[in-house]
């Protein structure tokens, strides 16, 4: 059963970040207006590192960086392997296992769904380099568990860790459809497209259970409210009926995020997403029904998947994608520790090389908050990726046409179509 939560337990919801899109880190900075969460979170005991398993050092480590104990078991089906400290919690509760017995392993419990009575569902996005103004996210946290996910850091604002908590403690905004209706009924709302999945994937496994995304789409269709969507889950095909209706009114545009055709890599890097093959099926089935479909290559990681760019773009175009976007890996906040830990455990043979290539693409660091640069990187490798992207975009006819969602049909029930 889902666990009940009340809004009082949580800090104010923030403007979201999408994980795999060129999206902002626009959650509020804790301060007088946006107090950081003060409730301590119980941290699951970490495994005792074996004597021979000294944690690797972090190349380019900064003050405050520290690696966790190395678990004796790898948690299959999870991206992060530990819970890094929440930057905003003053206190932290750690359950120490004082008996020191041999079965002191990190547990891998089922995903928890935490029902939240949200105060709002549509968030304004302030970052200038993300290509969206508003977004809505029915779920916070994402069970897909992509190791590089930018949205992990946002989980800290909710009082949780960006690591395992992000993929195991999913906040469910059950009242999201009512909130959206109220929002759209407000006469002050001047229709512009809203990004559905601006921060986390709205078709993550929770959607099968709760169906909130479908209800949001129904509301958008009723109001003729246009939406942009992005997903890594073939579960979106369940809503084909609604999406086709919206497409006929030019109310929807969808990016399917594909990062690799290497199934071994996907299982490690994006453990609970659907396969690239299934994601291509999404592009094929929806584009065949007239839905505008695109492919998102996010993120490109030098030494891991950047060499697959051409193959992914070609395959997506062959299946009916007409537009594309990409991001270059950056490792801000807690993602730096999570990704480093994951990289060195899974790819010890090339981890150093990958890490240094990422550093070389962000002015000697792996994190990057510079607007305009952060999503693309800089330097030789990032430039090469950008050049390849431009070349293949042209070669496969992606982004060839100007296309916009239609905001002119927006209408409140019982009202008139907006006049321009
Ligand atoms: S699918 Fe989920 S975990 Fe993966 S990048 Fe998107 S929001 Fe993050």
C-alpha cells in the first residue's frame, strides 16, 4: 500500500528539472523563502567495506566530496548504489549495525510510493537555456534510476537522498489532475505549452499503478492545452488514443529518449527503463498515427555511448522521428559521487578515461552550471559531438521543418476559444 504523506512534511515544490532533457536546475535555493527540509531522514545502513575494497578516490575531488562505503553486493536493477548525504539536511540519522556480523549488506527493498497532497502542479521554469516555460511532474523521484539523471538533485529538496532514495521513494501527487484543472481555469493563465515530464519521467513504472499522467492528458485535451513530453518508457503507448486526438489538434509533441543500443549498458545505466528497441517502437507506432515524434540523445557520454549517436539518429528517423535534441553529460551536485561510484564499479577498464573526458569537456570539472555551456560542454570532445550531431541531423532530415504546438485553440469548459 502506498504510504500517506501530507504536504507539511515536505518543503515547497520546486520548478523542475528534466533529467534527460536540456533542462534547468531551477529548484529553489534554500533560504528564508524556501527553507531547506529539516526533518532527518533515516539512512539505510551501508555495507561494511571489505579490507580489499578501499573506495577509489575521486579524480578532481573537491572539499566535501567523499565516497561511500563500498557495498559487498551490487544492487541489480538500481542505478545508484548508495545514498549520498542530503546537502540540505542539518541532521542525519544513521542506523549503525553494532553486532558486526557477516550479513551486514545493503538492502534493496521494493520501491515505495509516497502519496503527497501537492499544493501546485504547474511550475514556472526560469532557466533561459532549456526551451520551456512551464512544466508539470506527477511524480518526484524516478524508478527508472538512470545513473546520470539531473533530477536526482531535486530529490534532496524533498528531504531525501539523490541516490537510492531517488529511485526507491517515489512521491506521487495524486491530486495533480484537480490541481491542473484549477490552474487552467484561472483566467490569468495565458496559454503556452507545458512540458509534461519537465523533471522526472511521467511514464515511469508508477504511472501503470496510478494513472495520473493519463488524467493530466485528458484534462489538457479538454482545454486544448498543448504539451511537450519526453519519456524512456514504452508505457506511453497505453495512451495512444489520447495522443492521437491531441495530435490532430496540434496539441502534443513527444521526444523519446534513447541513449544506447547496447542492452548491457542500458541495463546498468538506466536499469528500469524499457529497451531501446521498445523505444523505437514508440516512435514508429505514434508517428504512424500522426503524432509528432522526436528522439532525444541524452546524455551523450564520451567513451561510453557517444559513438552510437549516428546509429540512434538514423534508427529514430527510419521509424518516423522528425526532430531531435541532445545533451552532453555533466555531473552536478550528488550525481558526481553517484556516477563516479557506478562508473568505477561497472567499467574499471575505462573509467579513468571516461572521467577525464568529461572533465576535459567542462573546464576541468565534471559539474557545470554555466548557462549556455552546461548542456553542451566545451573543448575538443564536446565540439566533436556537436559537429557530429549537426551532421547527422542534416543527413537524416531531422529538425528540417519549423513546427509549433497550437496555443490558439485553448478554451475553458463553457468558454470561448482564445482570440488573437
Ligand atoms: S527516465 Fe527518470 S531517471 Fe532516467 S533520466 Fe529521465 S527522469 Fe531521470
